[in-house]
C-alpha cells in the first residue's frame, strides 16, 4: 500500500523509522534482530538507505593504479525484500541520482516492482568524498526532481526507449527530501523551497525532512511550504542524540543547529550514557509537541541502533 494511503487512513500519528544496510561483510541477522522490537509500534513502513559506490586508487608494485570499489553498505534492495517478507511492512528503498544512469534506474525500478516495493524515496545523493561537487553519471539525473519524473513516467507506462513493450504500469508512490534548515547548497530558503515545489509538481506525493532538533524550525518550514501551495504530507525526521561526538558530527554532517536548551543539557553530560538519556528525553519532548500539532507520522533515524528509538516509541505510541 502507498504511504499516502496509510496516512489518509490513519486516525492517529504513525510511527516509522529508517535503517542503514550493514557494512559489507556483516550479516543481516544483527540488523533484523535489532529492529524486531520496533515492530511492536506497528510501523507501516521502514526506510532503507542507499549508499553509492565510491572508488579508491590502489597502487601496485609495478606502479600501475587500479580502481577499487569501496562500496561500504551494499544490499538496500535485498534488505527491503527481507523486511517485507519477515515483518510484513512496506519497505521504502532510497533511490539516488548519483551513481546511476537512467537505464540503471529503470532496471532498478523494475527489480523493486518485482519484489513488491510500492514506495520509494527519490534523492540526489551527495558527491563522493573525493570530489568537491555532485556530478551525475553520463545520462544520469542531476537533480532528484528529474528522478521523480522518471519514476512517474514509468507509472504511466513510459519507459526510456519507445520500443520497450509495456506489459504493465508500475505504481510507485514517490517521496522526496525536505530541509527545515535549508539544503546546504541552496543559496537561501526561498531557492530551496522553489526546488522542493518542483519535485512535488513533478509527482512527489510526500516529503520526509532532514533531522532537526528545534521544532520551531520545522513549523516555520511547514508554513512556508504550505504558502507555496504544496499540500502533500510532510513527515518530520527525528534523531535522538546518543553520543558526545554527535554534538559536533551532526551539525557538521547535516548542516543543522542544536537549540540552546538542548546544548545546555548536553554540555553537562560526562558520558555517552548521560548524553543518551538527555537525547531520548529531548526527542520525546519534540515528538509530543509534533503529535499535538497534528503531524501525520514521525520518522526516526535509528542509524540501525534501535534501542533509543524503542524507548522513545514506548513513551509515545
Ligand atoms: P535535490 O532535491 O536534487 O536538491 C539538491 C540541491 O540542488 C538543493 O540545494 C536544491 O535547492 C538544488 N536544486 C534542486 N533543483 C535545482 C535546479 N533545477 N537548479 C539549481 N539548483 C537546484 N543520501 C544518500 O546518499 N543516501 C540516502 O539513503 C539518503 N537518504 C536521505 C533521506 C532523507 C530524508 C534526506 C533528507 C536526505 C537523504 N540523503 C541520502 C542525503 C541527500 O542525498 C543529500 O541531502 C543531497 O545533497 C540532496 O538530495 P536531494 O534529493 O534533496 O537533492
């Protein structure tokens, strides 16, 4: 079923979460056992992130350079299939522009359709760590709006090559990303929102936001999005802070601010355990306010460590 249908039919705020595929070489078992307790809260869907292939050059004794793949977290599609099979929930794979030609995207969508995936989150992805700016593949998409369009075209039976015989139409519900604190490359919020609107106009049916710790930023974002005439559901993304290192890593990686009140509490913490307690309490407080304001679904970034999310969900759902 489509995420939008779950939202339409729900009589209360829904709970959902995002996981990362395990590092290459690790089994899926640990991940599945880790998320199993979260099924108590009846998530209609679980997002599975996608991690693009990065390359390094290895120097051989003869001086020749060999291009070596360093894809750290393969398995997004396989995990989606495993989750749907084991837990009977929708799995939402993240699909990137980066690293894919249009042909590869088309083929990936056919695979996803065959395993029963009905929802996808369309994203641009970031530049590889070794490059300073995002560059699409030859014949790949530059912006996620174009990826949305390709998915919607397939839903209408329009494949890349006219000669493709269309036996069936896919029926993907497409989500896109939104940024309550602005995407880091956008020169200002107005610019970013204009391009968010373009994604919805291209056919995106819901928005999931980047994590944020200050609800006011989310409420302001929602107001601005609605002023532009965007009516699709907006699902806030939340993450409990659980380690001291995240105080610097999260703002640096995700271009967000920590509110004063939260930072004051975190700065008193002596250990990761103290931080985790503060982080969980903050997330519960954020979630309660979002639920009171009629948010249709809360989406938690577990980073595949489900225990903090479990405690938050236990207090709320
Ligand atoms: P876009 O919507 O394409 O926008 C990118 C930038 O370009 C923005 O600044 C936008 O304002 C600007 N822009 C858009 N269109 C135009 C245009 N026509 N002309 C000029 N500028 C334009 N990354 C991963 O690698 N894997 C994941 O699984 C993943 N999951 C994510 C899940 C969520 C909920 C979020 C919020 C992010 C996720 N990301 C993931 C990170 C994401 O890939 C990056 O934030 C990326 O930099 C932008 O992706 P986007 O889809 O928002 O890009």
